[in-house]
């Protein structure tokens, strides 16, 4: 494989890498600002102060699904039905987290 073929394939990933770098920069900036935002609050269970495997897997699943939707949109393959299912899955995931937090008396500020 020569360098020209590599560069031809590399330009296909520039929009996706730009989106990813932009999102990382926004999260990093919010985390380092003077407000009370802490990115680790999304991974830590407030009742045990330890990392929650459920929260971690939920974030990984959401990021993966978002990556797929962005990739499909860039390639003009995103359908209305697929986007609706994507939004519904994210909504159900968030609603389930709120329900479990309320049921088991989470001290999370967003739950109450």
C-alpha cells in the first residue's frame, strides 16, 4: 500500500475525528472551569462513591450509538426510523436510570 492510497482513505475519517476532538475539548473545558461540573460524576455512584459499572456501560453504549448515528448521517444512510429508535433508546435509558435512582433512594441531585 502506497502513501497516496493511505491519504485517500484517511480523508474519510477527518469529519468524525473532528467531531470527536471537539466533544472531548468541550467536556475538558467544562470539567476544568470554575463551575461545579465534574465529568467523573457521570461514572461514580453517589451512594458508594465508587465507579458504577452500570453508568459506565450506559455511557459507552450511548457514545457508540451516537458514533454510529453520526457515521450514518455523514454517509447519507441515516433514516428517520433509525434516528427515532436511537432517540427512543437514549430516552428510555435515561428514564430507567432516573427510575432506579428514585426507587433506591439515590442522593444524586438530578434524580430528586
